[in-house]
């Protein structure tokens, strides 16, 4: 069985401008001297792992650790600066819930818009729109403009659209913290259903309980470096004791 995800020594680097030459003359002289003001930031450093069908990997770490950069690599939003990233099959990226929504369109129209962006067939979206709205608890608001929705309602709608279709790989960036406790419990039940269907999941979370209850693999990243990778209990222990 081939893995759904293969990441081999993947690194991501950014170049940012650090300061600037105050005059045109100095800019010209620096160019002649090949003196650069660019500073390289290493967001990820030589990350390697495999993920097989039905497995869930939880990625933990502090803010700025490189977690979201890793998710964007797997969503094909960013290319690796070095190394190789292979993703086999369809992907449901839940990176920024609601990104791509149009506030002037209704909830029903945004189901078609967002679902199309995720690669869903239009006919399936039309057929399943009421089911998607019902699961999100938004049947009464489905024909209202999205600008009338709260941020929680928008996130619930996006989550419902993204998880209504079983993809080979689901990428989640703190989605399970959306909504009240009842919706969070409902989201976890759906995640369990997706896991049983054979979908692979990569989940970014700050909840150690979520890591231990949902994942069978875990990865701790700090400043772009994988500090520990393995069983969730071992990784959580290393992270909390650091």
C-alpha cells in the first residue's frame, strides 16, 4: 500500500528585505558589490514523514513553529524550497475556513462556490446543499446573504461543505475549536466517520486531548524543526515537559 502523503527532507525558505539603502547612490554601489539586504527565513527544515490511508497525524507546536506552512505545502499552496512532497488523491484543505466565500451571495450560493473551489462536482453540490446546511445547523439562514452570518456560522458552513465529501486527504487547521461545545462534539463524530471511511487526516491543534483522542501519529514542530515524531502520548509528553 502506497502512502497518501510522502514528505522527504522538505524545507521552506522565505527571503525578506531587511532594511534598505537610504540613497540611490548606495543602492547602486551595493548592487556593484553584490551586497544584499535580503534575509532568509527557514520556516521548515528537512521535514520527513509518511501518512497512510486511514491514519491521522496531529501536528503541534507554538505560534510561528511552521505548522501552517506544512499544511500549505500539503495543500499545494506552497512549493518546497528543498526536498519532495508527494500527495496522492483528492485533498480537502480546511486551512482558512470561509476563504473564497462571497459575503454578498447567500449561504446556498456559497455552498456551490466554495464546493467548486474544493473540486466538488456542481451537480453533487446542488443535490446535497440542503443536507450540508442541515448538518451545519443553518437551514433557516441558508438563503440569507453570507454577510449576515457570524464568524462561527461561516466556519460551520465551510466545515460542513469540506467534510460532506470523502477525500483521500483532509487538512485541518484548528477547525475543531470552531463553535460551541455541542458543535465541537459533532465535528469530532464526523471526523471519526471520515477516519472509518479510509480518509487520511492531518490536524493542527493546540488541544492535547484532541491529539490523544483522534490521532494515531503526532509531530511536534518548533521553529521549523521536527522535535519529536511518533505515538501521540509520547509526543504530547515531550511537548508538555519541554
